C-alpha cells in the first residue's frame, strides 16, 4: 500500500471531483491518502479513515502584489511528504500543480518522491496557448515521473501544443456508480411543475463560454416547438446572464428551469430524457458519464474527448459544434421513440460499467503508481 499526496483545485469542477473521488477509492483500497489543497475538497463530505487533509495557507503580506499560491503549495507538499514519508504526489492540473510538485520533490531529496501529473483539459487547451505559461507547463509535464491525460484527444493536443515527446498514458475519467445511478425522483417533476408526460432535456455545466450554453437554449427552443418539454439548466457561471437573457428573448421562460448549482445531481438526471453537452472544447466531459450512469442518453459535440465517451448511435449521438438543427433532429429521435430511448439508456449504463467504472479506472492508476514506484 502506498502513501499518496493528492493536489487538485478543491472547488467545483471536473478535475477536483475526479481527484477527490480517486482519493476516496484509493483510501477504501487501503492506501493512505493525503489531500494537500487550499480547502477540503467539496466531495470529501464525511470522515474517511486513512484520508488526511493538509491545508495550504496562502498569506498575503503587504510586500507581495499577488499572494504566492504556488510557493505555499510547494512548501506544504515538501513538508507533508517529509513528515508523512509519502511515496508519491499525484497532482491534477498541470498548472501550477506539476511545477509545484517538482519543486517539492527537489526540496526533499532524501526521499525518493515520485510525481504523477494528470492533465484534465483546460490546463492544456487554454493555458497551453498562453506564451507566458507554455514553457513552464511543458517543464512540469516533462519532469513528472509519469503523466496521464483523461482522453486520447487530450494526449494528441498536448503533444501538438507543447511540442513534447513525453510518454502520456490515457486514463479515462470514472464515475462512482454507487452514487450515480437512476433513483426514483418522480416527485421532483411535480415540484418543478413538469407534467408527467412532459419530456425533460437537461444540461449541467459551469456556464463557461466553452460550454456554449446558448446553443443548448437555442436547440431546446427548436425542440419544444415539436414536443412538450422542459429544459433544466443545472449550474452557474460567467455566461449565466447571457443565457438568461436569451431565454427571455426567445419567450421560453415558462419552459426553462434554472436550478443553479446542485449537490444531488443524480436526482435531477433521473427525471431527464436527454442530456445536451454542446461545448466547443471538452477534453472528456465527466458530466456525460454521470448522466449515462443514471441511464440518460446524451447528445454531445464532435470535439475533444466527447466521442470517446458517447458512442454515436449506440448510447447517444454526436453532432457538429454549433449545429443546433442537428441537435434538434437527434434529440427528437430520442424523445419520440421510446424503444430507441430505452436501448440508448441501457447501453449508456452498460458502457459506464464496462469502460468507465471506478473499479476499472482506479486499478489503472494503481498499476501506474506501481510502475513508477519500482522504476529507477
Ligand atoms: O470543464 C471545466 O470547465 C472544468 C474543467 C476542470 O478543470 O475541472 O474540466 C476539465 O476536466 C474534467 C475532468 O477531467 C473534464 O471532464 C472536462 O472535460 C474538462 N474541461 C474541458 O476540457 C473544458
């Protein structure tokens, strides 16, 4: 059993969710897990034996123009690694976590501390094109003892954007099927004033520009002209007001429910008939897995890792980015054909358990840890 330090962004976001769930599963399997983060990760919502939390405190002294998060993190990583005799640091998100981990490793040269970096997407697709950060991200990746990425697409993109030959392992994201499964939440339909036979289209995101939530609304506008339906929008973020205004402009306020950030998304997913993720960039789309585990057929765009998650025509559909006519057409196929919908739903649940189960994916990480720990 290993002693593992995990660093991630602990607030809401796919990378933080994945890192926390991984830590929980590793602890269940007997590893000792030390979260080294600025806050208790939000999914770490109860006491788990062999999970420890070490808070990174970032003090803002008047001499600093910017609080030095990265240096405080590196210092905390080194301090925890030495005291707890960690075997490895597994950092999620290259920037700045990989670089901090390399610095921490150098600070505790008496240990044979290994560094594993998992790339999640925006660390490469957004920050990787920033010339102020590019060389540092490349350094963090190349100096890591092992690098994983959440999709094949992200590996290709990283190679291209950073011009690196570094070996990168694809370890897809996973979902905890004990948490994400269909639950009987029909009462929610009543509470939200959704008719029993009314169809439910759902979208879950952080409302960032890349998610193209306006396309979701425009597609729904077309869908509801042909079928009685409601759109449930889960989440909040920078594009919220624009999306809200568009809903008003299209005159569909009565049919769109903005439910904000939610903890028990599986209850909302369980009343949904189709899920839309129409992003222009998406290295994986963890929210798709969560929906699929609850038996919801998904429609996603042909971008990044989405086609590695949705099998087109088997458990959902893949459409071109921006093509709202295609979204309408594919969504109506699912919404109007009960047999097709049932078969997509069953295939989605099966795909999750065959390809993206926690059991399967956590083993891949453990295998990688073993390889790294036994390498020179
Ligand atoms: O999608 C976001 O805005 C959040 C971001 C993150 O860093 O948490 O998500 C990224 O990592 C997730 C977990 O691996 C992936 O499922 C998301 O696809 C990825 N987001 C993007 O690539 C835009």
